[in-house]
C-alpha cells in the first residue's frame, strides 16, 4: 500500500516511559497497546495517554492513533467499548483514532488494525487529504 513502517517498541515500564517523547516529533502514527486484562493499570494508562496527547510535539498534529486492546482472549479482559469509556478516548476529536481488540499471540485483529493505520497515514501524509 506504499506505506513503510519503522516501529519502536517503547516499553510501558516506568524506567522507559521518559524515552517516549524523544520519538514524538518525527512520528506519523502511534500504536498504543493496552493490556486489556490488567484493570489495575488503567489509571496509569490513562495518565500516560493524557501526557502523550498534551505533549507539544503531538497536540497540534493530526497523528493517527491506533489503540490495540491486547489479551482480549483472557476471561477478565475489558472490552474495547469499556476501554473507550475508561480512557476517555471519545474526547480525542482532533486526531483520527481507532481501537481494535487483539491477541498478539494468535494475531487476531492485528491485520485489520494495521490496515486502518496504513490507510490513515497514506491519506494524511501521502495523499494530503486531511
């Protein structure tokens, strides 16, 4: 689809979070992975997302954000709809975003998710439609 990805796995562990912002200026899309089975960490996830969205290198740009609700196969996982509410994703109005239930082990949901991000990047940065 004429879009090439260079991806950086920016671990969510405390000691690595400070590195995230060094990549913001040059990024053209964000994949934000959420462990949907870890209800206790949702507060931290929301705080980190809020900081990301308010960062000067992100706030004024129309960067597409793909949220992957991972580990959806686990019995106590939170649905994508509930994650939207818990994280306040519906308040993101100046950037295209999409949430997809996924299972990284089996690959379920990943193809469609990456296709969405590819289409967004192509439309925004290659076709200049937005």
